């Protein structure tokens, strides 16, 4: 059962600052509107915290699998006292009648019977600006709770897939009916070895629930971190989530006097803390009505404007050493994960000049070379088709320092040999290059090959002139410039230099899973070194993906969905907890023309058919005759690309507009391979599939390009690239 602590109203919360704090410093508590659904955003993660079976089980297990290495704990149960200021108002006295009430309750597996004792226990410690809400979800009926106080909000949604309203959630309390349902385990005094995460059959599901709730809230709000509480009958834990991991406290008895006082102290401090201490980004300010009107009347911003959702982003300009202000509304892309770079992208209005720019809001591992430094280096060497910088800098945190994650500072509490939780730094990069995604602007297949050729030129120039590899070529990282209509290769934050004559780069995997080279996915037991030829191969998978998705006119929507899931999404997990795959891509490269055409079914005169067959044969040959000189690979691939584009006998293919890719179960994703290669057993990759949202605007629907986490676990995080 989920209990949500909410703000009574946004207007009340806008005035929570102490009298000494200036009004213009108040963070905006407006929620984030949905990213626009179109094309690329059809393959998105809709991380619904509550899903109908069997989707919820597979989805929550998937989330736990991605996040399990990033739980830090158990940390001291009073760790929050270092982070939340002590209020000026004294905490209410403990009510003796409530002591032991929770421990004495016997819910008999029915979580909703715990609501009244928990509600009675936490309500006195909330500020008057907050109230308790309990959403209605499958299996939890609230029709008989008519005698509850008026400030308990009930949300009834009878749709088969229910999305919880977490857009105004301050924190959530997850309730389990038994203390044995705690998915975490504190160390026994008698044990010499300790595994913090329980491994029972239902424990991944329970942790996945917690992850989903936190992800949902942070995707809908401008947050730096988020708190939640886990109550398993009479035992409780406090959890703090940020972009690097989750701090999980020791379990404590919240039914006895000491435990009730501890939980009450946390709630009292939290609900009386200013917005910044509760996790809201103080550099995101509410826009005035006049500023919103400016955005609404701008014809270029019309596509990305959502009424009532305009906010002002503050960007520290590192060169001019001052703050710049940008008005944004609907995001182009929103994060669908709780950890990592968690990129948000906005078309924005520069308040100073009135020009339309693009603002990238993201997190990077501390110590990595900033993306703007890489782009500056590329411009210095006149690399073509890359973003033009406007301003950039780390997001300031007060007078000194930058906003950064906190979980890594508690690494001494990590249960394991090596703590993989890194320190992330928040930054914003403003680009004068404002582009449309391929799915929203493509007209035909010739344009697809033109804009991807422009991106290939950026790859080639970066290697030849700067000795750099991009390492994250994907369909979401190629955009069409709204002015020049040329393709632009964006997102250079993972670029790194080639370190030796053999063209070897960083010794770990990075990139977007669907578009990774076969060798990077398949040979996981060998040292995984990224090479320039892997970037070229990623271009092949970008074109193949786009062809199947938008130009295979003879294929039904269901066939297209199954083929994309089989060819791009499938993976398996090895005994060493490393994701592996690539068999389906390998079979595609090995397929002859008849097998290939049976799948995609393009006309023989199609320019896409000619391009795919040419590059498929090219990589088939390079599999057995690897090129020693990466420069030669760029020259060969570039020459063949130019030959195909110059062949007047080849005809373009018309764009096909399809229904969004559906939410798929494991069975829906699998099919027999027509390339005579057995498909690997794989879990359902539910994080990259579509779940229709019944909730109206302005709830955010978690949009993101189809991708696996940028840096996979089990591989060492990068040091500084120089």
C-alpha cells in the first residue's frame, strides 16, 4: 500500500521560505509537463508505479536489476539529521496512546488495515501545509473508508493501468503488512558476512516498487533528490534518493517510543524545511504571467509550450561568469531512470536576446571532462555538423560549489567490496543549434540517409582531426537543425580519445544498448575496448532501426514491433551479472539478401535497400578481416555512402506513420529467428516499451530515447578524460 505526503496547494508552498529569504529565490514547485509524443518518443519508458499484472512484476524486477548496485546501506537511522535543518518550532509531544499500536495490529496480510494506525502516527508531525493521500490501486478498495478525515485524499481510477498522481508528492510511504516483507537486511551481530539486499523471490519486486515511485516523482518534478519511507508492519526505514544512488537507513521499530520519536523527527524536519532542503532545485524559478505570455506567443516555441508550466532556468555562464535566464516549458526528453546522467532537454527562450536555443540539463560523473570542453575542442579543429555552443556551466549550489549528489559520501556504509556509487555533478549546456528529432521531421528515406551522412561526417572529422570517438551514436543523438536542415550529431559527453595505434579507446562499455556494436554486446568476458569502427557500426544500426520503424511499408505494426524487440532490445544476463547480447544483430549481418528482404521487404530499387545491403556486406567482411587502420574504415564507409547517394537510379521510400510500440511481455517480445540463429533467452526489456497513460496533462510521461543505461554496472567508472 502506498501513502503519499503531498503539498496542500502549490500556492501555499511557494511561500514556505523563511522571512529572511528573498522571494525571487523561491524554487518553482511547478510540475513538469509531458514531453511531446512523436516518432522517437513513441518508444519511451512510461514508468507507471502501479501496473496491472503481469506487467508490474516484470517491470519492477527490471528496475531492481538496474538499480541493485546503487543501494548504500544500512546507514545510521538518524542520518537525516545531518541533512534536514531543525525547525524553530518544537516537535509535538509523543502521544502515549499510540505507542505500540502499530506493533499490536494484526493486518493478516491486508495492508490497508494498517492505514489508520500509520495515519494516526504520522499526521501530528506534518506541517499544516501538507496532507496525507492514499491512491486507489488494483487490489486496494477504499470505498469503506468514509469516516476518514477530509484532508485524506482518495484518487479513484478504474482504468486497467493506473498511474499514481505523484506530481505533487513530497515523499511517499510504502507499507507492507509484515516485517518479513522488508527487502533489505541489516547485519546480525553474529554474522561475519553480510548481504544487504535480500534475494527472496519477491524481494526484487518490492525494491522495484520503491524505485518506480521515486523515479516517477523525480521525473514529474524539478528535483535534485527525494525522500521516501518504507514501513514493514512495525519496522521502518528512511530512504534518500539522488542521481547516484539511494541511502537506506537501518531498520528501526517505529511502534515504540524511541522509534516513533525518530520517525516523527524526520517528518517534522522535512515538512518544515525550505524547498531546497526537501530536494527542489533552487535554480528553477516560476515564471511570471508576462514571461509565460512571451513564450506562448512565440511561433517557434508553440510546439513545446504547455499552458501553466513555464519556468525559468538559471544557467551559470562559465565564460562570462554570470547567471543567464531561459524560459522553458514542455521538455523534449525527460529522464526515465533514477540514476545516471538523467538528461532533460528543452527548447528555450533566451530572456536577454529573445532567441530560441536548446538547453540540456544533465548530470555527469565528477572528474570526467565536461561536454562543453569536448565540443570546444571539436570546433577548434573545425569538425562539421556538431552543436554550436551558447553558454554552459555547472549548476551553482549557493555562493560556492556546484550541485552534486550525496550518496557517494556514505560509501563506507556500502555493503560490498567496492562501492560503484559515483559522485555526479549537475550541469546545463545551452546550444544555439536547435534541432528536430528524426521521427518528427523525416519525410523520406533519402533525407534519412542525408542527415545520418552528416552525422557520419562529424564522426569522421572527430577521429581524423581530434583523435576522438563519440561512443554513443544512437537515433536520439542525431537531430535535424531547424535552420539549415542538416543532420547534427549531439551528446558528446562520453567521447574519449583513441589511446593507441590499434584504435583502442576506453576499457569499458558506454552507449545506447539498441545501437551498440555486436562485439561490445557479445564478447563481455573479454576486455571491452571501444574502437572507432564501433561508432561506424552504430550508424548501421541507426539506419536499420529507422528503416524497420518508418519505411518497411509492407510490414504490419505487430511485425515491426516484434522485429524491433528481437533485433534491438533483447539481452541476457551472464552468471557474472553482466548484460550480454548481439546474437540477433550478428544473425542479421550474416543473413543473405533473401533472408534480409523477407524481414524488411523493401523494393529492389530502394535507396535504403541498397545502403543496408552494402553496409551489411561491409561489416560481414570486417568481422573476419578486421582493418588495422581505423582511418581506412572511415574512408571506405564514406566512399560507399557517397556512391549510393549519387546513384540516380535508386528511389526514396515514403515515410510510414505507425502506432506507438506497445508495452510487451516476455512472450510478446520473442519470435523464431528467420536467420537460422537461435534467439537468446532474455527478460522482457520493459523499460524501453510503451505503456499508454490514462492520466491527462500536465503529468509527465517519462519520455526518453530507447537506451540502456549509459555506463553499465560491472565495469569500472571512467577516470578523467584528457
